[in-house]
């Protein structure tokens, strides 16, 4: 058995507080937007930043490994062949900051502001929570453990630059580097928790099918007076087609969509009901006066146990200043479907493709372009990695964490199990109200530093449980 006290970790943070924040701010200033080729060089700059930081904190075998897309940063510290190995996964790429005009401060110029949910202050910047801030916690936790000779586990870091665009090149990298990445467990902080005083561990993720649709009518934009009422307007048609994808109970109408969906058990509904949740606070935090969704389910069931279909963007025709009276040639939309375990993303994409083309009326042509997808994931709560995380949160927060499924998707988690035969533990420290993927994304200072406190405790408890399990 080995240990370090919370006092030691807190002292390390206190002594290095300003430096750690300045380092994170320097990373947040880099516009590593993976979806936009205009930022390709800045994505590479973020990889170089991490390589340099890994060197500064004492990692070995540090590499920037090129892929067909954006590079992967790898680093490690191998203590002993007889010690357990933990692979830390994170990503340094971020979502586009658009619409920039809705930000209170420039998205790549981080600042600290106090909020209702973060009275001690929160870092406002794109990537503050998803995932630069959460990923950077692991580097600083490692720095503490190494500096005070507290490291008893081997650590490997794999930080990628394409998570926000579907990790398209990651599977090939995993297959080609199985020996390099061999591990006992994968540790990820790209999820959240219920509240600062209610820690939770994510035990399930939804899958994802993401497509773009294009509806084409006439071969050019037409005068709406001369042609209005005589040709199919692609925007009108697309709107009707999208509207038909849900029935009056907000259930998805694509044939076969629910074939693999398991109905919630009574036990599952009881567990969900135990999760602290205020509908009034939920509505207030996002500025709505009522929730909305599939009939027969409450909010916490809809956003984790049930699949969804949402339009993420829609455009076409003239959207500039003033008027331009045209019937557009084309209309477009981006659509995402969040999936539950047992639903397969490729199958759902095919079902959507077939259905969407079938419901198109004469007079238009429809094109469906799949972008990316992934599978859902559910983890056990009796594994040594889960128990280690549970004990770490209990020690750091003073209360036992709640097991909770997330509505989000991390497609690489089931991919890790498929290729590396590794289980993952999801230790997130953000809040749902942190506006990830939205203007004014932020990450609480409490949450950031609490993550740095809690992560070393995971290593401590995992090592102890691993030793106990090994001796049985």
C-alpha cells in the first residue's frame, strides 16, 4: 500500500497555481479547430505545445505522430514491467467558435469570470472544458506524482487532434500501435458531473450517427414571382421532410429505428429517479420555460437512455442583408442521431438514408452524406477501475459519487475495447451548464483544480486494488 495526502496535493497546487493557469491559458489561445482546414497549422501548434509540456514534466519517448489527418501526441513514463499501466486519452482539438458574435469575450482569449455555478471563477474560452482543460488536468496530476516520487503505475498518454471530427484516423493508429498502447485501463476526462457538491462518474455513453443532407430542385436559383407555385422549393421541401421525422409524440418515424432499442427496466427508472435533478433549475440555466421530448419519459431518461434525432444546422437560399426574392436551387441540413447501446451507427445511417430518399417528393433530388459515427457504451460498476474512481471521488469530495449515464458520445471508448481490449473509466469534472460546443464555453477553477486533486487519488486506489486482485 502507498499513499499521499490531500494536503500534499493541495500544497502542490497552491505553490504552482499561477504557473499552471498560465500554461493552460497558453494552450487555450491556440485555435486548434480540427473541422476547419484554415486552422491546420494551429492544430499542429497545439500538438507541439503538448510535446514541449510533456518534456517539461518529465515524460519519456515523446512523439508527435502524423496521421492522414491531424497528429497524435504520445508520451509515457514506464516505472516497472511489474506495475499496472494506465493509458490516458484526451484531445487537444476544439469545436469551431461560431457564432463568434455571441461570445462575451473573444473565444481564444481566455479570461476568468465569476458565475452562479462557479462563484470562485470560471475560465471562459473555447476548449476550456472540452477538452483542453480536462485533458491538461492529467498532465499536472502526473507532474505532482513524479515530482514527489509518488508514481507507482506506468502511464501512457495519447492525446489526439481529431475527436471533434469523429476520430477518423484513430482506429488505424490503434491497430498499428497495439503494443505501444498496451494497458490495463484507459482513463478519460471528457465528461461531466452532476454538480460541484454532487460528484458523479459516467457509466454510459450514447452512440452517434451524423449526416448531411442536400435537397436540389431547379438547376439554378429562380425568380420567386415568375416560378413561385410551379416548382418545388428545396427549402420548403426540406422543412417538410425534416418535420416528418418525428410524430406527434416526438418519436422518430424512421422504420426500424427502434428495433434494437431496449426499453428501460423498472430498476433503471428507479436509479434515474435517485439522481438529484431540479427541472426548474434545468430550464432556468438554458433559458426555456418548458422541457420537450419523447412522450412517456422524463428529462433524465430522454437525455441518456433514449435515442434522439436533431437538426444541427439548416441553410439555403439568400440569407444576406435585405431581400432577394428567389426560389433556391438547393437546401441543406446537418442532422445528428444519438444512439443507445445495441443500436449500430452504420445501420442507423443506412436506415436514415433509405427513408429520407423515400419520402422525397417528385421535383427534387436528395443526397445524404454520412460524416461520422460511433457506438454506445456501458461500463460495469464493480470493476477495479470503477471502484478506484469511486474511492478517489469519495476521498476528494467527501461524498460517494453517483453512477450516471451521459447523453454525449465518445465513439473512441467502444473502439478502445474493440482494438485494445481495454476498459475505460470516465472521470469528468465539468458541468452540463459549462456551455461546451456553444458560445461562452467555460470551466470552473474549482473543477479544474479538483480534477488535479482527484486524479492522483485514482492512481493510488487503482494500484492498491490491482495489487489486491493480483494476490488473489
